[in-house]
C-alpha cells in the first residue's frame, strides 16, 4: 500500500485517538443542529469538498467499470416497496408513509427497485447484457435518536450503488469485475481489507424466496471467489434479505470491523419485478441481479477516511491544497496573485491575510492539515521564487511558482497519497 505514515506533528497534542466526530468538528467538515434533527448531518464547505472528490471518483470508477449512470427519485409509492419485498422484510427501518391524496409515498431505503424499473423500461436482448446501472443516491433509515452520532449512524445515507443485470453464466465475470473495482479504489484510498466474508442465509423467516434459489446463489458466489483466488470467511445469517453477499470487511485502528463494500447476488428481485431478456433461442429468460456497492455510503467512507488520515488528507482530498502566507501586509498583493495562479491551474488555493504573527498562522495552517504552505516575504518578492513547507514539516529549497503549481497538480491528478517533491509515491 502506498500509504504515508501520519506525521507526528499532526497528532493532536492530547494524543487522543482519531475520532471522526472530534476531527470533523475541529476541521469544520460537518455539523448537526438539533433543529434539523439528529442523524441528519450538514456538510460544511470543507467536508463537501471531500465528498465531492469521492463522488467524482465513484463516477469515474463506474464509467471505467462499464456502468451507465442513472438518476432516480428518493421517494416512491409504497406499492413499489411492497413489490420488492422491502415493505414485508425491512419496514421497521423505513420512515412511515406520507399520504398525498389517495396515494401513499415512502422515502426509499434502497434504490434497487427503481433500478429494476429502469431495466424494465425497455425490451432487453441477451446482446445487451450485462447492463450495469450506477447511481450515487440518497437513502433513508428510520434510526432512533439515541443511537445516532457523527457520520457513522445517520438517517440519510448517500450510497454508491450499482445494479448489474446479467445472464446467469455472466455472474463469475461480474463478481471478478466488482472485486477488481474494490481493490483499485481501496489502493487509491489507502484502505486495507481486513477480510472477505461470504454472508449466507441464516435461520428464521427474514429472507425472501425459496431455499433452493438461495443455495444456488451461495454456490455461485463461493465459486466466483474461489476462481479469482480470494480467501473468505463463511458467515451464515449475515445475508441481505433478498440474497447472499460478499462483504468486504475493514478494521479501524482499534480493530473494530465493519462492512464497507458489498457484492450481493439476487435471484429474487428479478422474479418479483418479472424482469426478462430475449435469449439467442428467441425465448424469454430471467436475468440475475447483482447489487454492488464499492465506495459504500459517503457518510461511512468519509468517517473512515477522517480517522484513517487523522484529518491529514492526501492532496487530492484536502479541502485547501495550497495556502499562501504573506509575511506582512505589504506581501499580501503578491500572495493573492500566487493563490490566484494556483486556482487558475485548478488547485484549491487560498491566501491567508497577515492578521497575526507568521508563527501563529503557520500553526493555524498545520491545525487545518493544509498539505502545502508557501511563505511570501521580501526575499521571495525580489527573486520571483517561493519557499515551500510541506505539512509533514519538511522545508524545501525555494522554487519557482510554476514548479510549485506543477508538483501539486501532478500529485492531485494522480490521486497520490504522498506530497511529491521527490517523495516516493506509487501510481495507481
Ligand atoms: Zn441494491
């Protein structure tokens, strides 16, 4: 993994363990307001930058993985979720229906039913398959106030989700494709897989469909994992209500595990929505549906990354990438000009007003974990070069402004974890 050790000077002085709620507050990434409600975080401008970068990554990865993007509404008639089985098996986690005239609407707990309708909106041939529909959309969970906190337990999640509709024989290829996408994204984000889990049906009546379909789906998933050489742990009772799944487990520094990405195999929804495609024989056949979540919910992912990086994000995710620090008021004009050049090159750059001592402002910038600082004084004004300090404490030889912009732009464009300027980094 090309992860950078966290520099000692970014650890808070009290050595408190990384907690995304505390860091999120300190870095002004998100907030909650009792007037809006618990579990409904407000993304502040700096947090929104991080989320927007991750959404951009999700969109690029979807296209790269052969998906087509769609947009579907956050609510639908209750009947849609009766059809999908959510109403029977998942209603306890859903907000109660809203009555409008004679109709009842519910906030969606998942977008699978909408995507089934997108698939069903046209006649499909075996030549069209696989069809992969991607959407990073909002979903809702009626969690009780008591269990909510930060970004990890929320009532609205914004989930990176893809639904693949394919012929049964295409399943192994699609599982391999999903696993490759997970591995590519994790490498980029510096996330390590703790283990893969094959989550199967358990006892009880919390599951849709008959046992033989489940057994077939579980065999398919196990065979696909074996074929691509992924070791996994067997987990009976951890399946989704509509099908078994591969869970990609990640661990926090304290060793607590959670599921980040999932790949779920579903024979049930295609039945319930009567989906079909015309096969080479001219007959109508049933597709399989694969639910694939790579980056997971933006809330969960950002919470994990805040803790993983202790707020010191790689340059491509940093809310401010370059902070220009004029030594005194007479250097502010030059400072603003440099920040403007960096902004024009597509970087997130700011000029910090000379309203306190330079030492105090450098500390403030470090508290914000800004990766690149440049100090502008008399010498820099005269030479046309700038002195660069990296977030990890290194001070570099003075460089031309263009060199600074080029180096930072390269790190950002490559989504590298390192700070560049000769520091080792691994292209992904
Ligand atoms: Zn789904």
